[in-house]
C-alpha cells in the first residue's frame, strides 16, 4: 500500500515558494505584526578616483589647515611641488589654481613672487555676494540690510572685547581718514574709511565676523567709489563719537551711532545707484 506522496510534494512546494520570496516581499512582510524588522540595504555606488590636481590641492589644504604653512608663508615652488608629488608641473599648476580660486592662497609675480597662504578669508564671501547681486539673486538693499545687522553685532562685541591696542589702531585709521579728507584725496580717503569696519571687526576676536565684514565692505567699496563723495560727510566726527562710546563700553550707545551713520550712507548709495540706472556691483579693474 503506497504512502500519500502527493500531499508531501505539495508541502515542499509551498515551503519552497515561501523561501523564494523576493527581497521586496520580505521587506513588506517585516512590517507585519510579530515579524522581525528588516531594513532594505541600498547597493554600493561606483568607486571614483579624484583627479591628480584635486589630490594635490587637497594635500596642500591639509598642510595649511594643520598650521604647517601659516598665513603669509610661502609655499614650495611649482618645480619643488612637482618633484615632491612626483607629478607633472601642469598638474601642480591646476591644483594651485583651485586653491587660488578658493581664496586660500595668493599668487604673486616678480622676483620675490610665488604662492603665499592668504592672510584674509574674505575672498569667497566677496565673490559670492557680488555674484548674487549681479545674477539678480540679491539686491543692494538686501546687502545693506545684512551689513546693518552684522555691524550691530560687531559693535557690541567690540565694546566688550576691544583692547587698548585695538583702540590705538582705530584711532590711527581715523587720523589717516581725517588727513586725506582735508587734503581732498576723496577716493583714497574712502578706501581708508572702509578699512575702519574691518579693524573694528578684528577687535571682536571672531575671525568669521572679520571675514564677513571684510567681504561685504569689499563689495560695497566699488559702489561707494562709483557713487562719489557725499555732499556732507560726517564720517570723521561720527567715528570719533563711536570711539568714545566704545571706550566707555556703552554697547547701546555705540550701536546707535553706527546704525544711524550706516542708514544715512546706505540711503545716499541707493539714491546714487538709481541715478546710474543699475543695481549691480561691478568690479573696478
């Protein structure tokens, strides 16, 4: 008498079908009550290798970040880097160009030229803000609003952190501004006067604020020069008053003096910009 083979075959077939469930089906089953939670693992993507020039710029950036090459120091020559990396000088040149565009190094020509670690961190801020305005993604009023808010913070922190040495530096800048004003050297006076805000930001001991202030000031520098001198400019007496409030550690008083002067300056620049019929910032080459 034979055993019921058909029933056994049917059970095996059912088990096989359960085991052959697709990963997607298993993932759906995992959500059922009492089922173990399983995650769907994403497949690995393809492995890519960086270009030689990118590797060069990354290694130099690491050395700068580590302090091996401090701000102002000179990097090895193109020939020396080519030998050290065992690559072509063209690859080195491309890597250095990447660092220059990023504002990390400066390329100087001449007998004492070469590649130097940039002491300023504002180049990228300057270029990005200028591009935003030129491409219509931001306007001069937006730039001035940001400047007003940032300078309020800078003034308040400078009131708290500025040292006697900082006050001497600010006083020297103010004296130069007054001398150039009396001599009628308006454009040169404007450049020195703009530097005052960067020096004030340095007194906060916050390099990020310094970079922001320097970057925004550099963008506005072109607008200020194009606008020409104001009929009545109170920059010297206003900054003397500001220094008095700073020395007295009067945050509200100093912030008020700065805000009033900036609003007047911004209003003048906007009027001049409208007369020229453009709201764009163009580089002064």
